[in-house]
């Protein structure tokens, strides 16, 4: 479903701030893969997600989604293949619009728009049913402005919006990092539920090694713009945080001390 072929990305080329963010990165995801991504600061995790989403062009290499070469496509052209949930809960929703209006925007993405009545009763019933899955009581607050929701509630709604129309690829960029532990756990459970029930292909960046081990069927570790460790199946299930810390220390050397607190 996703194939990244030997991509490179360098920022501020030719200046004192030149930074090689991706250095010949290659990765292949099969349909239904739920891959967690870990690594220290500057490892290239978010840069990889931004490259796949088309936020900026890569210097070299190719990116294919479901066999379609999207390397030269702009961010909005790739949007029909990709859904994304960001770290900031305020990013994925329109705060001044109602919950049902946000869901309607997500449900109609890529469709032709007409002059018919905004949201039908049939659509409203579907939104209520979907919101009930979140277990947050939002199914009874359809007409509430999203701005009235907590950060965790907004992130849960954003996740629902991202999966309402099954995307070919779901990108999750540390989407629980700004939430308190209890709410983060709830959003991660919902993530796993949506990915499994709709057989989605997902790529989830996280700094939390326990979450990286617990969720998904595959784990990759990045350092200096490359994948340095790739594990799945029974080997992943048997991993412990100390194993990942040892792998990271071996690959990162001096950088490890700066990232240990964050990663653990």
C-alpha cells in the first residue's frame, strides 16, 4: 500500500544550517500493516511522514501509494489517498463549526458539492452512531461547537474524521503526545479499533516505546534519516523497552543520552 524507494531530503542546502533529514530511506507497507515508528529527535520520523504526505518534495527517490507514483504530486493531490492526524489536537478540526458539520466535511471529502440541504437526517444518524463508538457522550452533542471540546475529545473526533472515508494510508504523527496519559490511552485504543475494523494501513510516529511495542504489527526505529531496526510478528510481541533502548544506544552513540528520557 505504501512504498518508499531510496528517498533523500536535505534542508538549507549550502548553508551553515544544512541538515540531512532523510538519507536513502526505503520502506514498504503491505495493506493492513499498522507500523509504529520510533527514534530520537532529528531521526527523520516526522520528515518521513511529511514527505509521504507531500508537504515538501523529496530530493531523490520515489513514493508510491497503492502502486501509484505520487512523488511529483502536490499535498492536496495526495489528499485523496491519505488521512492524517497531527500532534496538536486543535489542528484537525474547524473550531467554530459544529461537531456534525466537521464530520460532514470529512464524509464528503473528494465528492461533488451541490445546493441541497446541508446535513440530512440519515447522515446525522450515521454520525451519531459513529460518535457513540468513541464512548465520550459526543453523540448527544452533535450541534455543539468543536471549540467547546477538550483536547482529547477533539483528537478523538479528528481520528474519527480521518477514518470516516477509508483512506489508503493513515498517518499518525505523535497524535497522543499533547494529551494526558489517561486520554492518550483512550485515543490509542480507538486508533487500534478503527485500524483493525476497517483493515487500514497506518504509520504511527511515537516517542513512547511502550506504545510502539504494544500497538501495531510492526515496529521500525529510525536514526539519522534511515531505518536502523525493523521488527514484526512474534519477535515484536516479545520485545521489551530495554531491548529497544539497547538498539537505540548502539545506533545513536553520544546522542542517546539526550534522548533517553524522551524515549522511555
